[in-house]
C-alpha cells in the first residue's frame, strides 16, 4: 500500500492540566504507530485563543503532527478524535510535494530568519 504524507492539527480542551494533555497527545501518537504510520515532525503550539467560541470555550491546546502513512490510517485516527471528549476540533490534510517542501523549509527556520531581517530593515 502506498504511503502518503499527512498533517493533522487538533485542539484539546483548555480544562486539561499539562499531564492530561501530554497523555492525550501520546494516545494519538500510539494510534498512528499501531497503524504503521511514520511520524515525521511534531509541534506543540500550546494554549491559544480560538477564533470563535467552541463548546463555550474560547481557548484550547493546539498540537500538530506530520506523518507518513497508508490512507486507511486516517479513518482510524479521526475515529479516535471523535471518541475522545477532550478533542474540541481536528483537521487532517494530505500534503502534496509543495506542502512538503514548505514544511521542510519551515522546520529549518527559513521563515523566522526572513521575518527578523525584515524587522531590522523596517
């Protein structure tokens, strides 16, 4: 089966403490590993304000996981998201070669250094 590149971002309820949040993230990591997914990159964006209230909450813990897996894994992962009441929202997208190149450059910090150069010039 062909492996494709995916990126998933999920928002956890702000009522969790640090330990509960880490346990929940680890649970989704395990779902991916059990279904032969290869985790490429992971980012914890922390507690952020939501654009609009969801379930009467205005903030949430954001987490991003970039992985390579067969397409059957997505259904399993999204079912796990739906079953977990700690997940407020989630989005999983397939990445094309341009998105992969962009993510690679972002991981290397190219965009942060450009922003700092522009601040110095301005």
